[in-house]
C-alpha cells in the first residue's frame, strides 16, 4: 500500500510544509510512492486569508521585499536550503511596495505549484476542496480523516494540521451582547476575518462602535470608506455619503505602530545576546517549570534593550555619554530594572532615546482629556508623531528593537507555552499597518468619519442601544445601534467553531491555560494531557502554543516558521521511510 499523508490546510503553512517535503525528500525518502492529500475548501497556496478572490483595496502590512516563502542560510534547520524569490522579486515590484492581498495569493499559488513540481517521481498531491470534520484512529494505527459531504474517510499514516485562523464561538460576554442585539433589533458583528464579514448591515451616516484598533480595524476602515466609493486627494478624504461614522477604541486606545519606513544600514546587533538557545534550555530544564512574567520577561526586556542601545551607540554615538564597549560591559552585569535604569540614565542623556517598554505598550495610561474634541486632537498628534518617528532614520534604534523582537520570538517558539499576551505585544510593536494607512486615519478623523473613544473602552447594552465609554475622556459617552468586534477570533481549541479542533480536544489533546493546542516544540507533534506526543498527528499554526510571528518570514532573519516546517517535513518523511522499510523486511 502506498503511504498516505493528509495535510489539513492548504494556505501558507500547508504550502510551506509541502515545499519542505520536496526539499528533504531526496535525502530521506526514496520509497515506491507517497500520496499527499491537501484538505481545504479554499484554493491551495493562498487558502482562506490570502485567496485571490477578495477586494483589491486590502493590502498586506509588510513591504514586498520583506515577504518570502523560501529558506536561506540564516535558518537553523537540518534540511537543505532551497532559495527562491521574495514577493517583490517574483512580481517585479518595488521592494517598499505594500502589495495587495490578491497579488500575494498569486505568489502563494505559484509557490505551491513549484513545490508540487519539485516532488520526486511517485509522490502525488491530491486537493480535496472540503472541510475536515474530525480525526479518528488509535496512536498505533492508521488515522481516519472525515471530510464534509463525504461518507468515507481519508486513511492516513500521518496527519498534519496546518490550518490558519478559524472561526470561534463567542465568549460569554460576546454571547450576551449578541443576544441583546437580537432582542432589540441591533447589529453585533463578532470577531471575524473582516473580508468575510457582512458589512452591508452598517448604515450610511449612522454611528458604529468599533472595539479593536489593530489590523482588522484597518481592513474595516478601508472597506467602509474607499470600499463605499470615497477617495483621497492628498491628505483630504472626499466622502461618497455612504460611509458610517466609526467610533473606535481598544485596550490601548491607539492604533498599532506604523511599519518602519527606512532601510537598515551599518552593523546589526549580534543577536541573540541575553535570550538564546542556552537560556531556553535552562528554562525548559527547570523541574518546576517557568513563569513567563517572572522568569522569561526579564530576559526579553534585557534582550530588546540590548538591541536598542547597540543601534543607538553604534549609529548615533553623539547622543550617548560613554563608549559602547563600556556601556555593554556594565549593561551585561546589571541585575534588575533599577540598576539598568540608573546605567541608562547616566549613559543616554535624552529620555526620547531611552527604551521604555511599559510606556510603549500603554501610551494612554494616566492620560485624561477634558473633552472628546481635545482627545481627538491629542490622538491625531500622537499618530503624527509616530509616523514621523517611524520614517526618520535618526530614530533607527527602533529598527534595532524590531530585529530584537524577531530574535526573541524565534527563541520563545522553542519554549512552547508562553501565553497569548506576548503575541499581542509583538504585533502591536512590530506588525502594524503601513504608514499610508495611518495617514488615511488622520484624514478620516479630520473629515469627522473616524472618532477616537480611548483606552480601556467599555461597552454596555442598555435602553435598547450599545454605549461606549473610556477613562481617557471620562465625560464622553457615545451610543449606537451597531457594534463591531474588530479582531480575529481568539484561537482557542475549546471554542473553535470548526469541529476538527473541538473533537481533538475531546479526544484528549492537551491545551494551555489560554486555550491553545499543546504541541512538541521540536517537531509539532500534538501532546496529550500527560505531555506524550502523538506518533501520527502534528499541528502548526496560530491555535498552537508554538505559534510564530506572522504568516510570512522576512528574508535573512532565521524564520522560526521555516524551522518548524522543516522539522515536521523531516519527521514525516522519516516515519514513512521507516514504515516502508519495515514492510519490506516483513
């Protein structure tokens, strides 16, 4: 019998695993054949999120030169490097272009087709445009993958779950708001991939409360303005008259930081420095486990500080008060925040040149405005300052921090369960919108179509309406018939609307306290409640505790997703090879 591999999810992650199977097969598998079954209702390559059939107004939030699906010699993996073009090289675009998602979908389709073409003879790929419903089978035997609208399952020697963002059942608070909306004829749009939301229910001219100020909000903003016929002339927005008025707030109350708009020059910080493989091994070896805030965060903070000050001292020495070698030696010996703070205050005269992660994370903490209009003006100033700083190489220490964030994420993936807070912090600092999107926010604010509510936005349902308040402008209240939760659903196993993950959970797959699927950080095998890896089931993606920084990897940054894909592909090929050898011997 030919070996059978089922990969559930044919988007970027499934495509990346397929590419690694093709790269590693010549070394690890010379069997008589292999059937690879890709299960995804959406087209292979782009999958749901990056499918080509979506609005051309929706952009990627990365420069085209920063998007690749191919490995390079910075990736620490056992498999061979197979180089290939970045998005901007493949599409002949300017490197600093923010491509639309349809173009990225075409790039991913091409990568998928290239990977299929590079598989050895006898390896065949089959696409099943259906949803996977559940997986059955004992750990010792073949697995059965049951598909929608198909009476018989796919039989598999191994199953790899490579699904991306999934729909989820509402949490109790969202369920209560949704029930209130149904009872009072209101509109409540739960967390969702914005391109799939029915926005036609949001009426022109009416106020809409929006909770969430990240990338999902940017998509919402675009589809409800340019998507309804409005347009920009320079820094002015010309409305079509079909737009609603968006009242937006969030926990932080500010948009994600803009993408950095200049290139790196000079020496990169030598990372990792304080959070590397040796520190990860020590944390994993602790008999009582580790606590992220107590044991890991101080290392993260010191690593990001090192990246920041390395760039400041080496690129802008005129703004420092001691040589880098002296600072580095003393910084390495500091034993805590107070000692490090005293050293930094002595060595870096201007507070604007010092790294304050707490202030970056919660810029509106303690900020109070006497009126709603005063807050609008204040937040426009904040956005303008952020845009100026993120496009000024005089503040290139910020780019050092960005590289530090990538390095830290690569190490945290090896730790496994670090909670969900880190990913949100990373996304806010390092994975924000293109600068032009923030300029559009400013234009919409000046046009009166975008109104800022503030930090710690609270939403209540009373008197037949939704109401929103924030301590940032305590005297302001706004009420509306519509509420949009502008964020992706939380990737929790127990509340996944897709039955596949719920069935895995019911079958004994372990989850973290935050609801993520627990997997072996080495090769992605699904763990049970006792920490034992399943010999035939693997999982990678945002719903696991081995999640990576984003869907795509920046070239020459050692991409942890590449390392994961390679490890899974090699484990799969080794298993199939050994099974075939055992059968031949029998």
